[in-house]
C-alpha cells in the first residue's frame, strides 16, 4: 500500500481537469481516488448522470483512460460486455495486458432503475469493481 | 474552437483525444482563488488527492502550484490543508 | 408433392417422427419440410405436425390444408377433425387396436383408404413404454415408400445411439420394423 | 465441401453463429428465438467454439453487454424476438448510433398485447428507424447465408452499423428444411478477422465512448449515420459479389420472380414470398402474367432497385405483416408507394395487412389478391387503399 506521496508518482492522472462538474463536487474526488487503487490500466464505465455528462461534453472528455457511457440503468451490464470481451480477446492472445475494470453508477442507476442489471452482473460473477 | 463538420469528426460520437477537456478552461468559473504560503507547506499532498479538478500541480512528490486555468476556486485545498498554508483570495 | 399431417399428443413424439422422416428423405436428394403447429400446449394436449416432401424445391410456407396422408398417433384423437381436408384419394393411417370399420365410424372417413396398426402395443412390446411415434413412422413407410427402412435406421442410429444407448436404439428400430410388417391396409 | 443437412431456421442461425464463432454472445432466450440461444449455448458448452457467452438477465442487458463488448473490439452477436426486442429498444438505438457492428438474428414475432408468440413483423418494423440494417429471410437457407453475410456488411469500413437478420417466427424458425451448409473454413475465410478502429481495451490509446452530445454536434453525428446507410447501398453489392465468388450463390437487395413480363405483382417479405411464388407458378400455368417482388433488405431501403422492378407494371399489391396504424398502410407499403411517386410509369398500388399474430397466409388468400389486382387493372382504380387479408 502506497502513501499519498508515492501515489502521486506511481499513478498517472486518470481523470483530468476541464470537466464541468460543480466547483467542489465530490464525484470527481471519488473517481480520482478510486482510480488510484491500481497501477494496472483501468477501463471505466459510467451510468448516465452528472459525472458522465459533465466529464464528457463533446468534443471534450476529461477521461484519460478508456471510458464508456451507455445508458442510465446499464453500467453493470455494459461492463459485463467489456469485461467478457477482455476475457475473450485475452484467451485468443489478442490482448496481453492485465487490465482492471471499474463501473460508476449513481444511486438511481444502481439500486433504483439499474438494480436488475447489477444483480445479473453480480450473479454471473464478472470481474469488475462497481462504485456507487 | 471552430466547430467541425460531419465529415471531419470520428463516427459514433467517439472522442479519440483522451483528457481533451483540459482544453476547456474552467478557471474562469472562479470568484476566489487559492494562494499558498510555500514556506508553511509540508507537501503532504492532501490538497492534491482531494482536488476535484486535478488542479494541484505536483512534481517529484512536491506540491508546486495551482493550475489556475482549471481551478474552479472551490476552496477544498484550503479546507483540507492541515497546516493552513492555503488561503482563498478574491479574484 | 407429398403432404402429411400428423396428429398426436404432446410428448408422444409426433414432431420427432416427422423430423426423422424429413431428415431421411433429405438424404435421398428430396426437398423436405417438417414443421409443428405450435401453441402453448404441453404434454398430453393434442398437437399437429406436418411434412412436405418434393422432388423440386419447396417454396410454400403456409400450413398444410389438404394432406395426402394423415397419421394419427393416438387413437383417442379419432374424430372427424383428423380427416379435415383429407380427400378420398388420400390415406388415413391410425394407431389402433380396433377395426377399420371403427376408424371409419369415428372419423366419418368413408371412401378413402385406411391403414391400421397397433403401434401402442408394438412400442410396449419393444420399448416397454407407450411411445408409438417410431412404429407409426415404420407403418407410414409401408404405405408411402418415401425412403428405404435401412436409410431410416442409419438416421436413427446416428441420432439415438449417443443419446439413449444401443439397447433402446435397437428397440426403436425393432418397433419400426414390426409396424412396417404388421400394418393392415384396406 | 458443403453438405445439405436438415435444420430448423433457428438451428440454421445457430449453425451460422458456430461457424462465425463471435468473440462474445450476450443473449436472453425468448420464444421463438430460444432455439438459437439454446443451440449456440450447447456449442459453447461442448467446446466447439471459443466464444464467451454472457447469459444475461434480460434483453436490455443483452444489448447493453453487446454494446460494451463491441466497443471493446469483440466480434459480438445476440438474438431476440418481439418483446425481447422491445425491451432492448433504448440500447438498440445506442448500438446503431455508436456505430457498433453487432449482428442480431431476429425471429419475428407479434408484440403484445394481447400476448401472442407467433409471427408478424411488428417487432423489427418498429425498429426500422433505429439505424440498424435489416435483412428479411424467406427460408432457412437464406437465414444461414444472410447471417454470414451480415457480419461482413456490419463490419464494412464504410458502413459500421449493426444488422438485424429477420426470419419468420415458427414458420421458418421451427420448420425443418434442408440447408446447404458450407465448410467451416470456407466461412471463416469469408468473414475474416475483425479489427476495430477504437477499442476500449486499447489502453495505450484511450477513447471515450458515449459522450454528452449537445446542440452543437449531435446533428453531425446523425448526418454521419445517414451517410453510412447511403454508403451501404454501394458497399453491400461488393459483399454480394464476394459471397458469390466464395460460395457460388448470388444475392441482391431484392429478388424478382417471373416479374420481367408481368402485368401485376405482389410484394412481400420473408416466408410469405415463398408461398406467393407457388401461386405465381400456378397462375402462370393458366397464362396469367403475374409476378413477385421480394425485398431482401428493408434497411438500407433499396429504392432504385424496387422502383426499377415495379415501374411499368399495371398494379401491385404490397403486403405488410405489421400495422403502422397510420391509415396509410403498413411500413413496406408506405415506403414503396412513396418511392414510386415520381415515376411516370408507376403502377397502381394497394396494401394488404396480413398474417398478424401468426395467422396463416395460404395460397387461397394469395390467389384472391391476384384476383383483386385483375379487377384494379380493369377498373383502373384502387377502391380501398388498405385491406386486411384473412381477418374475420
């Protein structure tokens, strides 16, 4: 486990500046800190919400890592697809790297409209972190 | 930025320039700006880890300044600084 | 073109019999269709399934309304409904332990040809359970020589050996053979 | 070497999927598509394919997972019917707009309510404006071949759009027919390897998929989609030609049957076209100049081919296996009628809504339509624009 100073060197900035979340918004603080949790490359998914719209206003993106937003209620199932694609392509030798996966959902996208997709993804045992 | 036509942009809404939001300057949202007393700073980097706008500049594990082009002036850095070396000044 | 309508009950294997017939005739270079009439019915409910067999490609994708052959797998289904659309030139094949007269009486099929075979008894004797579908297929091949029995046996072996083992596969073939021999045609 | 084997339409679809061997299949079973998913899942379980299968908990998640997998660079497939397609709806649009070449067999079935499990085209026709390409199959052979071709069409660099390959629920999906199946290697050679321009798994070149696209750019992205559909009219014939080189079978956007010297004709999609062919043969034997036009593609809409095939005819009956509740006829009718509007030699057109909820369309009904057409030609007038065939 690294301390803060070590993190500042080891982990590249994964959510850059210029996003349009409110000044002082906790969402981007959480995202930055969660994404400091691994040195491996990370692919992120986000359900529709403040975090997603404010960080990806076309033609700009604040994400410095591969990122996908699909819809409001399906961050977990979208990530199921990405994570499965990773396993499929790794099996075929098309991808060599170790990659980690993180999905961000808001309260609605998680335990309201998105509960079913999350439940299915958990039951199938996909290998990703889900952050609400 | 001049807006591009449909033949000039990637298909499917893909943004192929990671972190391009940096081109969008949120610094002008500020009414107060953070100012640091370098002498007092212990380089604990709590400001860095808490900044929602990735606007604390760090080099070799040391806090070296603010990215005023993007800092929205939320004052979190000043609030979390354990040695109170950051204060918010009116723009 | 030959059109066949099978009447059975869900679970009796009418669909399987029709599929075997289609697959075996396909190998002789014929064009085939086998399609069931689907409803929400489950085991025991009356069901119908169909075959079309032709020397030329089959374009038709509608239901069979005027079959040349009607095969009734379950004797309890006998009623005028089973001979609907069956012309006097067609043939009715029934699994029954009763007489041809009784079949004519129950169905009102007076003029056309009727064939009977006690396929339930045959399946009980050979398989040890009432699965009259394969014996009925054997009987049908007697009255409508669409494919050689040996070719059918090969199909059955290919499909069944792995699934149900050698003994039961042989029992099915024995049932087909017996029905082929025992069917009575008027 | 190819071989002819007995397959249900659903099995023909699964067989094509086995040979394509997509990287990822995310699917949820629904009647009458179930046998596709079931058969393919068996292939996966038996180790016949390397495909990773996601047994999702709903069709919404099926399409969501497909979008994720496709954006990650995996060759991705799913399959559905009716209410399943309806449940996917939101993501069906996202798949097309994100330009992901997903291939989806659709086994056409009526939409509820009341609930019905049998064939009509309400499900896929409802999705006609979603940006997907749509192919309609007459028989199991076409199901098999169109799915193989769909992979190449979807992935063509000038297209990059998802494709629905539609067949008639139960009528072909559960009917056993002889299907000429090509060699695995032949199919693999034809479809080739899939590479994606922007993969989510290319961590060295990170991209953002699915941004917020406001007034300043959304329209441009839609304009790109329109262009892709236009491009597909040019690019798909390349794939037809290549398919012919590989397999010796000729495809086109439309199929005409005894149409060149016909005076009247019927237009229908999928399995009904076959039944019409049988009636055309019968009426031709009586010396009647009748024919058939079977559009194979509804998206892209092959306007020029259709207009060329129908102009000069005296009267045309266009059959729709779905209602659009516009009082102007079903979707096939309104689009063909609109396509013919500027033609100087346009035929009189009449619409028949038929076969809803799996109502059988038999040769007698088709003969009656040809009889109606004779009357229309004689009277030079269409009295009822929209007719309901086979309803009590």
